[in-house]
C-alpha cells in the first residue's frame, strides 16, 4: 500500500489548513521532477482547482505557459463576448 504525503493531500484529504508556502513548494518540486523526466514538455495544464494561485509563479520559474481552470474561464468569456465588451469599452 502506497502512503500519500504532501501539502495538497493533507489539505484536500486531511482537512489541513491552507498553507500557500507549502503548496507552492510542493508544486514547484513536482513540476521540476516532471520536466527533468520529460524535458520536451512545452506547456503545463493544471486541472486541479487548487493550483491556479501558483500558475504565474510556476510559469515564471520554468519559462512555460501554464493553463488552468481560471485561464480556461477567461478564454471562454473572451470568446463569447464582443471585442468591445471584453476590452471594457
């Protein structure tokens, strides 16, 4: 049986308090491991709704675009609204 550890698991499954520093550190480590194992990755997609607060930091640190639930929502809204409304004109 594999034991799960980490800030995300503790928060989601264990009810631990939100700890932005621990979550960011864990996510950065996971992305670093992923990119080391698969260096040709050119884009990251964060499907977990707990990850958008870290998308910008991850993108800046690793130099890759990061898409998440918020960027999907923004893309959808921009595609559905006339350009003048989307630009707040």
